């Protein structure tokens, strides 16, 4: 589907997270190099392998910027100002740190494919996506 600005949209049905199918469809539809902006929630661990394989399908022919929601619990353990009053608080802080490390590792892996991945809190989601697009346009990544 194409609108008047030349933006082409492809979307997965809500019930699926088959990034391989999405990127295979994009590769088939877009023959010329394109700048792809993917808005996603990458907190679900089960989609990461599909995402990596899908990115591999388009990384050499398209530039890709991804923005994902940052889960509220994903942060460095024992952050300043964090109040740990019980064992549960300590375990929650450690779980948040582990999730933060997992998400950072995914961003590093995708960076090897020349894919920019930004994690942002929901209230900054749109602004950060637009800023990333403008930054890449200035750098002439496409």
C-alpha cells in the first residue's frame, strides 16, 4: 500500500510476530534502496530470533531504524535513588538489570548489521523515532 507521500506501509497482523515474513515481503516489494522505520515492542523474547533472521534479509539493501518500547522494569540494578526495602525489591532490581542487559545485547547484535535500535519509554516514543529519522537523514545513511 502506498500513500501520496511515497511512504509504503507493511504491517504484521496483531497476532503474529514473524519478522522473517515481514522483511521477506519488504524485500520483494521494494527493489530500490529504502529507509525503513520499524516501530516495535521487542520485550517479547520469543521474537528475537525471527527479528535477527528478518533483518538479515534486508540489511544489505535497505537502511533500518528501529524504535522499541523500554519496559519500565528494565534498568541498571541498584540505580541511584532506588529504594530497596525487602528481598523482593532486590530480586526485582536484579531482574530489571538482567532485562536491561538482554536488551542492550540485542541492540549491539543489530548494530553489527548496521541497524540502529533505540529503546525509549512510552511517553518519548514518537519524539525519539522522529529524532532518529532526522539524525539519519542528516548523516545521509540512505
